[in-house]
C-alpha cells in the first residue's frame, strides 16, 4: 500500500487514475508500476473535452525516470472513448504525451541533457537507443514549432552553412532581433528562398533590413519577393573585409615568391598574420608597412577599407568608397583591382548596411555554433536531421512537454 501511495504522489495522479500495483524484478533491475482506473469511469474527449463512455482499452508502456537506479516502467490499459461527435478516440494520459513511449518527466530530463551533450552520449547515459533519443529531440522540435507564435520580422539575416562535403548547403534564416533561427531551407537557390518569402509575407510587412553575403541567388530572391528589396539588402561588413584580406594575402604571397625567385632575402618571411591582424603592431612591422613594398600598399588599402566599414555616415561612406575604389583600380595590384570590380558592383548594398546599421555578425556566430554541433555529431546523414538539430539548439523554441511546463 505504501509503494502504491508513494508512486501516486510521485506521478501526481488524480482521479480517476490510481496505482494498482508496484512490482520489483531484481534480476532485471526493473520496477513496473501498473496504473488503472475504476470500472464505469468516463473520460473527456481529447478533441472537444466532452465526457464520454469507454469504448475499449489498449495496453501501453512508458519508460519513466529511474527509481534508485532501477529502470522504471509505467503500464496501463489506456481507454478509448466513444465521442458522439468525434467518434472513437484514445484518451490522453496525464503522465505522457500522445505518440511517446516515455513519460513527460523522462522526456524533460532528456531534452535538458540534449541541450549540452550529443545524442549518443545522452542515449548511453539514459540507457535508451540512439533512435529513441533522436525521437525525443524530434518531438521536442515539433512541439516547439507548434507553440511558436507568429512575430513580425524586422531585421533578418540570411546565411548559408555547409551540410556535407561536395558543396552541400542549407540556408539559415535568422531573426536578428529575437536572436533565434527562424527556419532552415534546403540548398541555397533563389527559388527556394523566394518560396519561403512568399509563404511568410505576412511576417515580412515590417521588414527593414536583410543582411547577407554577396550571393546573387539570395539577392535575386529578395529583389523579386520583397517590396523595395534593393533598399533593404545589406552586405555584411565582415564578408566585405574578407575580400580585402584575401587580396592582401595574395599580393604578399606573390611578392614573397618573387623575392625567392630572384635569389633575394624576402622581408615578408613569416609576416602573413602580421598583415592580416587588426590589433596594434610592433615597430618592426610599422617600418615594413611604410615601405614601398606591394604588400605594404595593399595593406594600406585594406586598412582604409576597414575604416570605411566602421563609419556611421552613409553619405560619407558612399563618397569615400568611390575614392578608395579609384585608388584600388590605379594600384596595379591585380588581386586588389579584382576586388575593386566586385565592390563597385555591390557598393549599393554596402552603403545600405552603413545606413541601416545592419550586420551579419550574429549570423556568423550562429554558423560557428552550427559547425560545432555538426562536429559533435560527427556529421549528419540527411538534411532533415541537420535542420532538426539546428532548430533544437538555436530556434528559441519552448520544447518541454505540457505536463512539466
């Protein structure tokens, strides 16, 4: 009797449910708690809530949290009721969610662990299969998405992240104001993103800015789907800075190779990271940066661009970018000239970013987290599982079962 009362309190059972029996199997290290209800009891219809008579029963089992290290199983003959309006429906039990073989408390613990550990580690710790742990995560994401309220999107970021090798990507749509992933789309094609925009147009009526890299597919999707899209597209300053860093490094590598081919001692030996870093330099580098080396000229252009990317006035930015582009075009440094062509083509989006104060920094942080999740999982076999993991960790979802919220 004491065991039955103890489990009734632990499980929070209320009428008409009660614990019929508690059995212990020492050889299997298992506790089985059998739950029943009085004969003739009626149950509410899970659709309309109308009290209805029992139609029949189906035996079901749930894994619960361990008792003193013993695997604990709940067992019950779950009624199906006959509702006059909705027909035969299975009753919702208070200790577990429909379709789950685990109690709500067990799933809540599993979700908390999955937030900080891999599926394999959680499965091993809870002594369940990998597929069972994945099922708990999948149900949590579905639960969170069903609860998610539709919010207007004011500032969003769009970024690609690699799914597998051989140029397999997904597109991540990020809400920069709420700091969460809104959706994960297959691939990085224009039509895919356009379809997403059209499906969420009600949330995009207040859209002010769309931060992205200089990827023509994304640009085309925004232009063709969003009113005044050209005025809202903002090219991320960190992505722009990468163009200058790559051009500078190419100039340095070419010039260093030319010194070696001429049999001269190269002043650029072991200086690669000195040219690329942004923090203060020592006296030796300062002297090198003031020289007539091609690399020094490319570095001064890179520093000028960095200063422009930090400016707050878009009027000044537009004017000064044109001056810088003219300098780059006349520099006679092929990698720098190539960058000038690219920047000139996309200058409008760079100026938009300055005007709107938009950046993709949060997106890049999310991308880094996604890559860590991918490394922790040792990769993903398919996109659907990859998307599920991204939304689980970065979707800002309320995923706990209803019974434990």
